[in-house]
């Protein structure tokens, strides 16, 4: 267990010097003993100070306004035994994919908890944190960081690569199948703090694993907090990954994530997203089908209320022949909340026989809620099948009338209709615990 953290304030002059408006300096870069890690941090820092916050003039950010984001109020977390960070609630730590799990890692503040079965370790599987791997396996750590998601993607990516002190690495050797799921949690409880998380997943050929990752924070915190996350995934030849991500930040959190998966020949990823939290989220998710016959299935669930703003930007890249992608994102919106989904299917020249599908469905539950749904295709091969669809609609009054006529109260009738709307997403999730968590999200949102 490492020391608990404290938020260290920085002078405004440093923000001016690095031109980013964040009060981060090169003094905040984690100390690395490994030469390659030092160089990795240095390059990421140089990239970070060359960047600025995005504006609405950029197409990807045109519908997500950052004008009220004050980067200067957020400071990176430093170790200090006098600062107390709350531990995550018990329900977040419960297994979601099975009654048992092969390992769990919890990161909260600068503290960490690692619980991995000896059987898992004996098979050569690595499920560990950056801080542990700096001592036990620095060569592997330096070989996987920044290979899938580059620092230059945007300012939020570069800051994670430059300053991210800790994260999780999952490495599955070739020809290895993990029977029980793995679970990690990032818990952010401090206010005015900048949390940086970094998740790296590497599956070698013919390996298989189920991995669930959750990012969360207290619901009732009111002072703003900040999170930037990077997720890098590499699925080797004929490997299979089931990856579930849940985001339940409190409504004080500004959340930015850059995520990318690369799938090699014959590999498969089933990627499930659930998002109900944060004040504002901008999420970039890229799926690179890089090898012949690679397959990716992406399922997204989001539910907003109050003044929440969730923006998901997805990219399905068919880079090789006979690749298949299938994306379905569904969201419901209450009160004054807003959602944005921007999707693109890209088929590279020569990626013949590619099969791509994307759909986004939105259910508006209040007149003042708003959803933008923007599918897209860019096809540079001539023997493909690619389709997309998007809908934004309200609850059908006839459905409400039918349920009312059967003696069901209006509030309950609306909840039943919302559950039915999300049922296609539920059917795509093979884990009862995850489905139950989504059902609880619906109940909690509808009860407000």
C-alpha cells in the first residue's frame, strides 16, 4: 500500500509557460529508473506542452463546449500520509461477471490494492500496476506504454502519458485461457484533483480473457474534479477478449478518455460500455481491425439526467480483408441533459469483404433533453457491406396509455418502456452481474 495523496497547488506562471492552461510542470513527471520509460515520459511531456485545449472550431468538439472548464483549478495528486482518501463502496468491488474472479486491482488516489490468485501468477499471466512493474518487470512496462494510443492524439492523451503515475497492465501469454474474470477499479474521491488513469491490455495469440474495468467517484461531491484516461488494447492472432467498461463518476467530474483496440488476424473483441456519470464526458473509442478475419463487437449503454453532457466518438477501422464490426449504442435522456454520438466506419483500400454495421438509438424522456446522432461511412474498397442507422425519439403515448389501462402507475409504465428500449443491449451482454448493474442504473435514474 502506498501513501495517501495530497493535491499540490501550482503557480499560474507555469500554466503560461507550457501554454496548456493546466498548472502542470516537468516536476510532476514520475521518476523512472528505466531508460526507455524516461524517454517515453520526456517525449510525452514535449507533446503535452505543445498542445492546447480543443475548441468548437474542431469538428470532433463542435458539440461539446469546454468554455466553462477551468484547467487551473485542478492539481495532480502527490503522496502525503496526512491526506485521507475514501475507499470505494463495497458494491463497486463485487464481482460482476461471475461469483468469483481471478484477480482485482483497485486504484484510489495514489493508493492501490492488488489481489491476484497464485494460480494466475503461476501461468505467466501479469495483472499488475505500473508501480509494481517498475520493480518487477520494467522492460515489459516500457514495451507496452504508448504503442496503441499515442501521446499526440490530443492534450488529454499526452497528459496521461507524461504524468500518469499509475495504471493497470494485463498481459496474457500465448495459448493461455483465463477461466475466471479479472476486475479493476479506479476510484476518484478528491475534489479539485486531476486523476490520470492508464489501462493496458495485451493478449498474445490464441489467448482468452474476460476483463471488467470501472471508473467511479462519490455521487454527492460538488466541487469540480478532473479525469483523463487512456485505454490501450492489443488482441493477438486468434485471441479473444471480452472487455466491459463502466463509468459512474459523480456529476462534478470532467471526464476525457482516449481508447483504442487493435485486433490481429482471427482475433475477437467484445467491448461493452456503460456510462451514467460525470458532469461532462468526451470519449474517443477506436477499433482497428488490423488482420484478416478480425472481429469487433461494441455495445454501449448511457443514461443522462440533470445537466449532464456525454459525448461518445467511435471509429470502426477495417484495415484488412474479411473483417467484421458490429456497433450498437443506446441512450436515454432526462431533464436538461445532452448526448452526442459520432460514429464512423472506415474501410481501407484493399479491405475487401469487410462487413461493418453501426446503430445509435436515443430515447428522449423530457422536452428539454437533446441528443445528436451522427453516423458516417468512408469506404475505399469496392466489395464490402456497410450499413448504419440512427434514431432520436420520444416515448410513444399509446404505449403509456396501454400500460395505464392495465392499472400500472405512470412512473412504473415509463420505467418498463425504458427497460424495453435497452433490452437489445442487455441481450448482447453475457454477464448477469453487468446486466443487473445496468438495470440498477435505470431504476436510480428514473427514481429521481
